[in-house]
C-alpha cells in the first residue's frame, strides 16, 4: 500500500471542517490510512525498542532438511454444513462512488467440530467491474499478515492499489476470520495499550518480553472467556473459507490474488481446494516450508546490502550520502548508547506521546522502509538527517507506526504463526550470524522470528498444524510469481522456491521494487494484467528491462524552477493559482509529494457567510491536533488591496503558515505546511502568490 504523508491526511481533515461548515461536496472524506513502513499486508505493533516486524510472513519453521513435496490434491469431501452468504451494508467507507455489494459469509468456526454450533461471520465486499461485459471469473484478493485487516483501509487504498483491475473484472475482498469487520475479532487492544504505555521507556529485552506476555495473557483470557477457539484460526480453515465463499457466491471460477501471507493462503487453497480456480497470482511469495527462525536475519541482510549498494551505484545518492552502510552502523551504535526522545501524535486518540528512539528502532525502520517504493528512496537522506540531529521527518513516521497497529489483528496473527510455524521450529536453534551485527539480536529477540516465540506460543495455545502445512505445494494451476529486488521479508529466492512445486508458472523479479510488486509500479501491474487476460500465455515483460533502482532523494533548493498555474474548484466556488505538478488530493488541497515523507501542502478554500476567522481558527486547531493555538504573525496586503490576517503554528516540527481574508461573503483561507528548511522559500514562492490570486467565482 502506498503510504500517504501525515500532513496530507491532515489536509483532508481541514477539507472536512470547511465542508461541514456549509460547503457541498460529492466526494466523501477518506479515513486515515496506515503507511507502508511495513506493508498493510502486515505489521507488528511498534514498541519503544521497535523490533523489526516480520509480520507479512510467518515465524519459524522446521529443520533445514528439504521438505518432501505434498501429494497431488484429492477430491474435497462434501462439507456437513451449508455456507451462507447474506447481503448487508458495507462497514467501510465506499471509495470513489464505486458500486459495491457487501455481506457476511457464515461458516463453522472449527470444521473438525461442526456439531458445537459455533460459527464465524466474514465481511465480504464485491466491487463491480467498470466494464459492461466483465470477465465471468472475478478476482479474489487475499490479504497479507497474517492478521491484516483488508476492508478497513479500503477508503484510501482501493483506488490506488486495486481500481485498475476493475477495467475487466469484478474484484472481491474480505476480512479473513479473526480480522477487521469479521466476527469474532481476534484483535488485541491490550497490546496497543502496552505500546502507548511504554513508548517512552528504554526497556531491556527481558522487561519488554515480560510486559508483552502479561498483556498477551489478558487478550487470550478475554477471547477464551468469549468462547473463541484459538486453534481454529489458521491457513487451513482460511482456505476452507475461501472455497466456501466461491460456492456461496455462485461463481463457477475465479482468480486468486495474494500478496505476502496472502500467497501462503493461496497455496493452501491451491492444494486443498483447486476446483474453480482459473489462475493464481503470488506476489511476494511465501513458501509453506520457509524457515523464518533461520532465514529472516539473512533475508534482511540481503536487502540491506542491496539498499546500500543501490545508493553507492547512484551518482547523486553516492555524492550526497557517502559510505552509507558505515554511517548507518555508527548511527545505530550511537543511538543505542544515547537514545533520543521525539514527540509523536496518535491519530487514534488524538493525543501526543513522547517516543524514545534508539538504534534498534532505526534498524527496524530501515527494514520496514524497504518494503515500500515510496519510503526506500528517502532513507539515505533520513539516515544522514538523524545523524546530524535533524529529526523532523521521524515524527510523521512514528505517528504512522502508531496508527498502523490499528489495522492488524494480533490474535489472528499469533494463531496462524503458532499453529503452523513455531510448532515446526526447533527450540534453541539459532539463526546464522550476519555481517551486519546489529541485525542479529533484534531478530533473535522478536516474538515473531526468535526464540521468544516459543514463550509466546506456549501462552497462546493455538494448537499444532498437520505436517502438510510445512511441505512444498504441488499444483498444475496457471500461476504468476512476482518478486521485488529490495524486498526484505519475502526475498526473490522464496518465489523461486514456490515455483519448484508448480508445473505451469511464470516468474518475474522487478528491479528497485520492494514488497508487493503488483501495487508498486506500472510495469509489474501491466505484467499482472496481461497474465489475467490470458494465463496460458507468458506475459509481455519487456518493461522490466527499462526499470532501474529507486529514485533516491537528494538535496534540492526549495522553490527552484517552481511554476504556478491557474485552477478552479467548484466545490468551494473559488479560483486561484497552485504550483505546477502539485496534485489536488482533496478539494482545494494540493500536495507536492516529492516523496513519502514530503509533508508540503498548500490548502486554498472558502467558507460561506457566518463563519468567522476566529471560529475557523478554533476548528483548524482542533482538526490539526495543535497543542497551542496559532499566533497572529502580522498582516499581508495582496495585489488586490485586500488585507489578510496572518497566523503561524507548528505540528510536530513542521511550520504552518495561515492567511485569512474575511468579508461579507465569508472567509478565504490559504494554509501552507512545509519543512522548516524550506518554509521561507515556499512562503515567497507559493504562499503569498496564492493569497494574491485566490478569489470567489
């Protein structure tokens, strides 16, 4: 999922304030979206020590001997129940005025104990195709994690990631059992509370583990008291849900499309329920026999090496950020010795928190950033900035990490991992040492990839999977395998491992791409769509040869070469000027978007009569979460002779300049958010010209 700058989301909030103040808009205001510091296909909750979250994949698996391939799938037995689908309202905000049918699929909680009568309800969304004659076989998307919430992030994520598939197909999404809007939910708010409570604590591994187990025990006790069978939340039951969903919806055939853990689920469906599958897309493939216990640190080492080498091979990056690997290693050591404190804003409760940042956090941050084509390019600059004491860009990242934990069901994640991953691991078998020494301890102490996982799973008690869940999947189904060069968690070699059991597949690796290739660039998307059009023919992948490494961000002069152009906005009934190339993210909100951390935005809007400047200031302060009210900083007489009242404020270190012009028609507003290093230049190049030009139509 593409990360959206925090200030962009605040810009949307400002738009909502003014729309609610009396202006009409046909576009719903999207809800906040989590960042792909770690892909929404997965994320561990960030903690004060922030161990890398390998949550787009499992925990450890078996010994290092090569597992035997599974036998060919046999006919599936007729279930002793009838899956039922009931249409209902959509629990999420529908994006872009899409035609969406929602409902709930009801199936047994545990198919090995149907007689107990317990069921789960899975929330399902069917997006209608844009075509009047769509293909008869829809696409079923399988979310990652395990435990990722698929439907909660639809309002912002869908148009960017999945809308292109609607050109030819219906697109189906659902919250897997235990996640999102499905019932029951295995989310653990107790762990989120723990994160907030310890955000400013410099805990030892032992202290952190003890607190984690205590909070996890509270979550488990609550779920068990509610009657939840934690042994029933795993890939085998998930796959049966998928098969039941096709039958309940009445589709003769469909296409499976999984990213990250979704690829493991897809392989399980291919093995157990091959009927009705036209084709399979495995993006960032995760083999059932993968061993995170032994491989995660090595996989991270590979991705870090690709990242450091990529910057060194890029002339601009190498000149601006020389010896990046050495600088990063020293920064990690320095921050572990002398952590720094940042102020983070939690979007969920709109509260400020002190957040401790140490070297382990920086390792985790880089690990998660390599998932994302938006974050990878800015990491060299961020590393040097933090080394030199400039931490402004870290604030929105921590803010997004805090919000991100709301979109994963920790309980479902642990049930899957403990049942079918840790249960095949060997206690005491440690990971190979890496050349980047700072990686070793972090992954070894992780509840996902390290020995601590045995304590976690002994507490959680999710049962023991059948040995087949640790074996290579054999299939003759047409399959497309996609891999990203920079992917830190599901390396390209894993895609090749999965291919060993397939007789009809195409494999592609994409340069400069991290996790989730199909939603990270035009070329992988085109290859994916070509495969969907005809899974029997190898897709044209000539575009791969034209791809290069990440466009690393290097220093530039603010406002240099910036041009303005006229625009008109019917929602607010205004006209004015905005910088060329800045996208209108919402009515009157123009985002520069040089990178995922580029918080620069200019907002130009108008209120109807009756709302004063003072009242608008109060609304803006509330929506932006400002700790202090904006201070009046002067006046500006524009080229039309109008006198604007100027105010200044700051949000997490980002200067906010506001201009208000009030007359009988209401209030005109111009608001600029920028980095402190660019504020003065953009004030002259963008802010004052915007006030000069802004008029009502």
